[in-house]
C-alpha cells in the first residue's frame, strides 16, 4: 500500500505538498489524500520527462450537484500549470460529503479504488 510519499524521494514530496495545497485552497476540502504512484511507472514513456503519476481522493462540498466530468474539471483547474509541469497522470476520486458518508455507512472496504 503506497504512502503519501510513495517512496519517490524529495522531489515528489515537494510535488505532493504543492498538489495538496492547491486542492485544499481551491476546493476547501474536508478530506484529501494524495498518493504518489510514480514508482510504479519507472521506465514508462510518460515518466521519462520527470513528471509524476498521482492519485487523489477528495471530499469537498464544492462537488455538490456536479457530475464526474465537472468534478474532474474543477480538480484540473485547481492544479493549473502543475498538470503540465509536474503531473503526467492523475487519477481522481471526487466525492461530496454526503456521498462520502453514505459510502462509509455501506461498509465498503477502505482499500477500494473509489472509496472516499
């Protein structure tokens, strides 16, 4: 199970901090997890330029009333130029507080890909 640092060193630790800060500031997140999966893509064509592979799980009221595409657009907009300079690939799981509470109440495993 990858940690937030994902074992990829200081460069990606700085990226994780920037990603987290941008998302927290723009979306006023209630919960956020930023996972560095870059170590899983060593040698991948997209990893050669030094940008990273990340996953984010976000709970924010800002997603209320928005479909999945609009939620992802909010995330990409919040990250701005980091999508070109620091991030090669980004997996997004975006939930409203109500959705997150419902998912927790169903008894889903916390390691499922779409769990909040």
